[in-house]
């Protein structure tokens, strides 16, 4: 982890911290067993020290349920009636895959492949998987319906966000800042800082505008093999942890090893108001693997001057 750095500029305090832990988004999903042999092996996305539960319609035979080549990488699996509990001792490497066979008391064998979460912004860790053999049962149909409704809600939310972003002044400003056209915006640079954690180097700028604040990260991916991408960004009040809106634009979706990219974040002054009073904000950037890559504390003095 890089050392924290604080800069006092009038009443502005900015600090940055790299590679702080955050769990991947945990997921509960359903699997309907296929009648086609080619579709028989299902992937289970696991993470170190996170318990993943597989839940079946029928009891599991513990004597015929096994992992292959798991020693030193997972705790021994636990079978409780119709549930199988898994817990890796640490994160699996990107190329690791651990086969597992779950056998039900009726003799049905269900093969799985344990994998680490994909190195993409949309990756998840499986918290629970409900496995259905009878695709026509009420529980299976209900689970499939809930899954479809959840995906539909996500698509509706994304489409609405995209429509809002197309006409958003803050997103337009963020796009200009990401492209390097600061002179075409009302912002001016009031602070700079940088940091490096071995795999990533960041040069950052804090900018002040008319009732708005912006942060620009120039990021270089120094990892020899893996690309870098932003998984999520959070803007919250420091006192009460309330979520605030932030406009985000970047020059690339994914930064290849040795490559660079720019991310710009624009915060409206209203985000600093909490219950009628000004408060500090925390801007947090999380990378593809769920680790917190950067943290910037923003003081309301940025909009008060």
C-alpha cells in the first residue's frame, strides 16, 4: 500500500490510498441443470475467505461429493443435508480452476469448476447458487423468473442512466477533462498528487470550478500481464456514508499492460450538502478485482471559495 499523503491548501484536504480491500459484489443466482452433456459443467466464482453455498433440491451424498486438487487452496468442503459449503483459503490465481463433483442421494452427479471472478468490471463472487434438476418445478420456474426480472431491471436502470448521461452537463465536463481539454471547462487545478503500488501508477489533479469539483486520474498499468479496468466508483459523505452522484468519463474501457488512460470525475456542489450542512466527501475508485485503487477526500471548502 502506498503511504497516505495529505495536502493543506486553504481548507482543502486531499489524500490518497491504494490497494485497500473490498469484497467483490456478492451474488445469489440459480442454475437449471441442462439435459445436454456439453452444457453439464457449471462455473462457480469463488473468492478467498468468502463462503459460497450450493443449494440443491435433494440431499447431497457427502461420501461421493469431492474436490479434485484442492489441497492448500480451500478448506475441506462441508455438506449439510442439501447444501455444499466452500471457502477458499485465498484468492485463486487467474488461470486456476478446481474441479468438483457433487453427487445427490439419488445418484445424480453434477460437475462444477471453481474459478476466480473474471477480471472485468462486471465480475462477481457467488455467495449462493440454487441448483435445480427439475426444470419444471415451481421453485425452478420461480428462480428463473426472478433472475430474468433482475436482469431486466438492470438493463432498464442502465438505459435510463445512459439517457441521462447524454444530456448531463457534468458528464460533458468530465468528457472534456478526460480528453485533456481543461481550458474548455470552467475548472482550474488547485492540487496535484501521485502514487504507485507496483502494478499501477496514478498522477492526480484536484480541480475547482463554478460550484463544482473535479478529479482527474492519469493512470498507467505497470502489471506485466493483466489489463486494468475500473469496476466501480463511489462518492459518499464521510460522516454518514450517504451515496452521492458523480459524473465519470474515461478515455479507455480497459488499460492494457504498459498502457495508460485517463479518468475524470465531476462532482456538483449540491453533493456536499447533507441535512442542510456542508460535509466532506470520499471519492473511491475500485478496480476490476474489487480492490480499492484510489481514495480522495474532498472538502466543502472547494465550493465555498
